[in-house]
């Protein structure tokens, strides 16, 4: 299943728990989904740049394990967008579950 369309929501969710660098975002998505959702770095960074341009996240530099890394944190606008997208996702997934005959 293609998760590219839901990736901005997942990134915003991960960043809602605290700032992360790109690899840590990928790792959190993979681990949090029990390995079901894997994201390639080449897919992640264009979405991070788009979220940053839209003012939903902001980038900053931080030294992690002696290396300078570009990290990202959620903005207030990003938190509002996360709430909006999460509500939309719940509504969408409930409708799909209804059609498939599963529980909501």
C-alpha cells in the first residue's frame, strides 16, 4: 500500500512529540508501525521541505553524536494542521472500514 499521501500527517504526528532529524523521523514511522510503513529518504526530504515552506514545521541545526544535523520541529500552524488532518483521516478510515465490513 502506498503511504506517500499520508506521509505529511505521519511526519506532523512524529514531530508533535518533539524535534527530530530526518533519519529519526523515518525510524519512528517504521518502529511505530511495527515495520509496516517504510519510507525512503528520497521521499521524506521533499515532503519536509514542503511542510517547511508552508510554515507547518521549522528547521534548525543541532549537533547530534558529534555531527551537525538538520532537525525539524512542529510550529503552532503545524499543530493545527495535524489536528485537522488527523480528524480527516479518522473520518476517512471509518468510512473505508464501514465499506469493508470492519469495525470503526
